[in-house]
């Protein structure tokens, strides 16, 4: 799947964002190594801390269905409605840590987009240098 196709799916996922408290609506589209795409949106909560980010929603959907191998993720977020957002929505630290659990830091690509034409691509290593992951716990 191309970067642009994945961004398009992230915008579709964003339509389901449940963000009545922040108004910051996020969508993510996570492509597995087999080419399957899991979409996720942020899901807020009146208790605030149970809120789940769009990226983790996508990851947890995939892992809960048995997938542990991922290729790339596209993320779009912002207060505006529609298929253009004001800024790049970089993943939060908790989501980066979840990516660290399942993804190869040098290969996994994180696409942050304002629109289908305007986006940037990073590796997980670039966004989480010297991250702590499963390898650190190997004997
Ligand atoms: N949010 C995400 O969905 N992903 C991120 O990586 C950063 C933040 C959501 C959580 C919350 O619903 C809203 O954006 C404002 O923080």
C-alpha cells in the first residue's frame, strides 16, 4: 500500500474519533507486514485518563487479532474537520512505547500527515532513540 493510500485510510478512521473533551480528532491506519490495514481513532472518556489514542486503538485491534508484525502507520489529527488538518500529529510517548514493543525500530515507518499530499515519514528509531524494548529483557 502506498503512503498516500494509508493516509487516506487514516482520515477515514478519524471520522469515528470520539473526542468531546479535547475536540482534537485523531485517526490512524496501521499496515501489517501482510498488507492488512487496521484503522483506529482516539476514544476519550469523562474520567480523562482512560482515554485511548488513535495509534494504540489500531495496534490493540491488530494484536487482539493475532498480528505482531507491522510495516507502517499513518497518523492524522487536529481540531478541524475534513481531509486537511493544521499540523502534523506526532505520536505521543506512550504510543511510541507501544510501537517499540512490536516494531523493528529501523524499519517501521511513521507517516504524519496534514493532507494526502503533505506528509513526513520517520522511522521509529528517529522518534524514539535508545528506546527500551523486549530486547532489553532478554537474558
Ligand atoms: N491523541 C492521539 O490520539 N494520539 C496521539 O499520539 C496524541 C494524542 C489524542 C488523545 C486525546 O484524545 C487527544 O488526542 C488530545 O490529547
